[in-house]
């Protein structure tokens, strides 16, 4: 969306409203992120983008701010730095106002509110930013019913709230997903809390979403048959060689990923190098972080719908192959797969849960970090097999 000069001047003339925020500069990124969160929540239900204009004084005149590429990158990073969840849909552009440059952030209303910034739901009432009241947050949760929702927000077939591990929710997930201030004021029922965090939905009765089953399900594969990881260790370099170990990793997301981490650790070998230095050096045949990033990417981005295939991790004598069902999604194509800035999320609310649980530090960085770790450890770069129905990654052993 590109604003014409007349539309830009009209927005600024209105000063700050429930669709417009004016900023002189980016010295207070906290305030800008709160505004992004509030516009994404769209509490007035405009169903139109909110606009943050940077480089403008309170009176609407240009502030003579230098709109550099670094400033635009800083603003664009708001979409993927993981402070706002679910990830906001925004675009950043540079425009001219009275002969001076300004930066504009367009924030689309979220398809599945409420949206949180560092665990708190921010809304905009006229020109004022505020943390949502319990009633406003409930209203935001109600808004998502009429939207065309992705798979991870659909009600889970034949499931009810008894299929969720509520102890895991209150003990592990809730404290990491919601700010301490919001928790201190929390007087909602368990079901209402689950709905607020997209782990349940409220129709005629409360039911888990597919996301809730994946994150908190006592037995996720009872409802989503493909929601497990198959690990096989081959005693050789070919698929037909003998199998030395085989496991299926199942369970709610925290247990699944913790078990996966332990399995990766025990399969890494760290031979001693006596020749390259005066003291012995232990170098792993694979860097753990690279294996974790690729495996977690598989969990986050795979297709859980229309397939019974698990994620497959096959550990050969000279390489590790990780394959997940589901090819490129959205803005990601076979041509741009793995490039910086090329990211989209088939399961954006599962991605949100992984961020809350600490398994994602920064969105869109997993493949980049895996490449860096492989190079640092002396391994060849990862190899990608990107097909319409699956994505495969080959990580080769350090020579």
C-alpha cells in the first residue's frame, strides 16, 4: 500500500487518532512497538491498516529526520523480532512530505487477535494507548470467529478441554506467554485463558484448537496423527544399511522438543584433535545448534493437515537428513528458500508458542544461524531439497 501525497497530508492533518500515530524519531522503539500491537488488535474494528508516520512533529510538520536504510531496517525488524506475537503483518516505506522524507509503517489488523507485546495486550482508544481490559480482550478473542482461520486455529476434531494438559499450561506456558502484571490481575477461568492464547476456541462449548493440541495435548497424535518425529540411526551411508537405533518422539510441544534436544546431544560425537594445537581440542562432528535450528524449523513449518507423515530425521554415518511434509508456503518459493528476508508461516500460532517457550529467539533466522554454525565448526554448508510436497535438509559431517 503506497499513500498518495494528498492521503498522507490528510492523515497527518487529523493528528493522532485510533488509526494514526505520529513520531518525531525512533528514539522510543518501545512506544512504536506498542502502537504496532494496538493497531494490529484494531479494537475499533475499522478493518483497515493503522498508520505510524515517523519523522513528523506534533504539529504535523516534517521533523527533518534522516530516513536511512538502517532506520527502515530497524522498523521492518519489528515484524520478526518476536516481541509482538502473533507476528504482526506490516510494511515499511519511505515517502515525501513537503519536500522532506518520512517513514511510514502500515499495520494490518490481525486475523486472530488478541496480539501481545511482551505479554501484554495493547489497544488504542482514540489517540491513547492502553493495556486492554478483560472485557476488551474478550471482545478481541470473539472477533476471530468470523475470519478464514489457518489450520492451527481450527477447532481440533473430536477433542475437548480434558485432552489438554492444564498443569503444563499453568506451570510452564502461561508464565512465559503473559506478562507478570497481566497475570497478577488475572481473574479469568482456565477456558478463557486458553482462548485468549489461541489454544482453545469458544463456540457452543469450549474446545481446543489444533494449536492447543500440538502445544498442550496429552496425546497430540490422537487428534493430529502426523504430529510426531521419527528418528532413525543408520549404521552406514545408505538407507538399506542396518538400523542401529530407532525412536518415535511424541507428546506436547515442550516435551517433544526437550526429548528431541536430548536425542540430538547423545548422537553427536566429539573426537579429540591432538594435532592442530598444543592441547587437545574436542570438535563435534555436527554443531548442536545447527541440528536444533533445522529440526525446530521442521516442527514449525511442516504441514500437519492432509498428511499422516511425520518429520523424519535419518542419521547416517556421514550425514544427517531432516525431512518435513509440506513444501514452501506463502511468500517463500523454491527460488528464494533460505535467503535472508524470505520467510512466511504456515503455522504462525505454533510459531508463537515456540517463541514463548524459548525455542525461537528471532524469527526468520534459523537457517542463517544453522549455516553460520556449520561453517564455524568446519562442516560443509547445509544442502536443501525444496519440493512441492516436502522440504529436506542434508547436514554433512565435519571432515
